[in-house]
């Protein structure tokens, strides 16, 4: 049995955030692989709900492009556009699991909200330049922006509307049937 703990994070007065930590028994991050990839691949769409969402890759772009091309995964950003992050709009669960399993050792981002529909090339350029620090001034335009560090068993969600309790409410049903307990410490 794995544990998914959802807590409120204090990251400063202008940032609302929640942390999701996936752990094995004890304090150790859950080992990666198909089981954890399946969990995270259900968590991300559950957080987004009906909103459009996407993954943001801002480093190792050649490897990401090659992996997506081999797997037939649609990239929202034209492959030839230098200086832009690769945006993968809402991959289906099987593709999402494969992406997470392949890139779990890398840090990448996710975001959801109507702002995706109109595009955000400025943010995508800033992601390549500044990494996920680019989310700080932008997260208020989205339902959420998230920092994915799945090898560490961690997902940090920056959001003005999703607090820890709402995250638990959205994620629990999505993980039904998997060997994971979702909880918010009291």
C-alpha cells in the first residue's frame, strides 16, 4: 500500500500551494515504475477536472521530441520552434503513463485552465529560460501550475482555487481501485 499525502505548503505570501507526496510505508518516496506512473497519470487529469491541461517540458527537449515521435504522442509546440517548451496537451492515460515512467527522473511541469486554449508563448519561452520559476508570476492565470518531481514522489501544485482539501476531493475517486491511500494530515 502506498500513501499519497496532500498538505498545504507555505511558499510565501503571494503563493498558494499544496504538496502531494507519494510514499511507501514510512517516509521514503515511493519507488518509480509502472505502479507510481499509473497513480500520477490519474492524479493530473483529476486535478484538472473539465479544464484543458498539458504537460510542460523545458529541458532535454530533443529526448522528449524523440520519445513523443516514436510513441505517436502529439506535441502542442511545433518541434522546430527553438526557445519554447514542449507542451503536450492532455495525453491519454496510456501515453501519460509512458511519459511519466520515461521522464520520472526529470523535473517537468503541468498546468490546467482556459488560458491554455489561447496559448501562452511568453510562459513557454520563460520555462526554457528560467525553469519552473516561470510559473510563479503566471499561476494565477491558470486553475493550477504544478512542479512534477515524480522520482522524488512529489507534485507541488500552485493554485488560487485548489487547496489541499479540494485536491483530496478530486483525487480520491480517480485513484479508486489502486493500492494507494489518499489523506490530508490533521
